[in-house]
């Protein structure tokens, strides 16, 4: 965990100082209300929630102990409300980044995690994509059925990769900031994950709201070298290498396209 002397600069002090929000077997009405609002805050990325947007049916089921906290989290993430806020208006990679943040409390560790969820959505659809986080072993081990998901990306615990720490702060921009207020519809980690880089951390009040490795990437073009991924049962033959040059703002979409085509990325470099 980040030292508390740095927690305020990074905007995580409220989380470092707070306890997990859990709905125990014996509960009060106030505890249920606390769980409901904590779940909304976490899953909706600190987005302001209007009274008319509340999921009254799911809230009622939770209050009556008909569903678990995990079921309530699932109801929020599967709702039309969540789709409107994070799915329809974002690129697929950005949507996956936010799902990791909202539902597992961390940033994606590497490109394979993005590719895994792109494949789930492409082959099985939206509901399966959401369920893949909530029904995962990682979710069960950290939150179980009764704990509201919370941000873990700033912590150093067993099973977490150190690269997740700086990447988390490219997605998290302070306690008072909301995900939609960042006005980012494209993936924020595409560059780092594709190149296996770790960007520096900028405090939430810094002039730049996203970590960068060097300079301005927006005007650059990149050369992607790929080969056809081998099938497990296919004979071992020499694979041809294909190169394609794309601008940075199209890099995320092209990587997704290549993945769907069964291409394996060998390298990405400035052209």
C-alpha cells in the first residue's frame, strides 16, 4: 500500500482510511443503505446518480435478503444504466478497462487480459462479459458474496502484479473525480499494455491527467508485426510475417481486429 504521506497526493486517502463495506448475516436497515450506496459509487465510477436512475427492484431484493451483495453488483453492471454510462459511448478497450476498475478494483495487468475479454464479448455477448468478472475466482477470493468491490490497485498484496500499481492511477484520477468526467472514450492503457511499459504516476491534481511514457503519442504512427497464431492441432509450418502501419488513435481498434483475425502480435514499434 502507498504510504499515507503519499496517499493524499494520489487521492487514495479516503480509501486507505476506510473499512470494507460488508453486509453481514445480521444487519440493520442503515447497513443495507450503506451497502447500496457504496455499490452504486464503486460500480458507476463515482458517477452522480439521479433518484429516477436507481434500481429500485434490485434494492428491494437486497433489503429483503433475496439477493446477495454480489448479485446487486451484478444487477448494476448488467443494467441499461451501466450500458448507457460506460458501454455505448466508449471503445471496447476503454469499456474493459472500466470493468476491471469497477468490478475487480484494479487495472488490467497485460494485453492478454484485454484480449481475453474482447473474445468473451465477441463470442458470447455483453452479459457474459460482465459475468466473467463477477463469477471469477479473483472476485470470489477478494469480495465473496457479501463485500462491495473496492479499489485494490494501489495496494501491494499477494497475487497482484507491481505493474498494476501505476496503471491503476491512469484509470483513477482522485476521490472526487468520476470516470465519465475524465472525457476519455478510448483505452487509456493501450500503449503501455501493447509495449509492456509502465508509465510514471501523475498525482490527480497534476496538469496531465494521464500517465505518459514520453512525449506526445497522438501524432505518431506505429508498425505492427504479426504472424498467424498456430492452432493446437495444426502442423508445424513456417508462418509468414505481416506488417501494418497505423496512427496511434487507431492502434487500439487495429489490435482488436488482428486478435479477432487470429493474428499474433510479434512487435509494435514507431514507424
